[in-house]
């Protein structure tokens, strides 16, 4: 007995369909396969490029949001030491606004800055 006669009817029907399909199958022409492969490579390249753009955009957005915090900015330079208790070199009078060009600014000499008692 052959193998086809011992198998159940479903198995023999499937085997006959496979043999008939094998005889009727014709491979695709090489040019068609080449075109299909090129199309697939283009799609893969486009998907990779789109993914890279999305990753770069997400990274840029994350970086921008990270720097936009509500915390105060640290000082640009270290704080200066407090002034010493020695004599001050700051003059007691400083104009609040610049003088007009027609009136010259007042001349403050060290004797005038110290006051009339020390002249």
C-alpha cells in the first residue's frame, strides 16, 4: 500500500492540492524580484530616516524643556567679599541723572568731599 492510501482523507486531499499547486507554481521573473527588492530598500531607508528625525526632534524637545525650569539661575560670577571697614573712596555726591550739555558737572575735590571742618 502506498502512503496516500493509508492516510486519512483530509491528509490525502491536502497532499494532492500541494502536488497540483507545485506543478502550477511559476516563479516570478528576476526583473520583478529586483524591482521589489529595490522598493523594499527605499522604504526601509525612508523609515530609518523618519525614525532618526523623530529621535532628534524628541531629543531636542527634551533638552529644551530641561533647560526651561522655574528655578532661579545661579550667579554669573562668585559673590564679591564685603567691603572693608577702612576709609571709603566713594564720593558722597553722585548726580542722579546726567547733567545737561550746557551745565558742566560739579567738580568734587577731596577737600570739598571731606567737609568744611577739615579744610
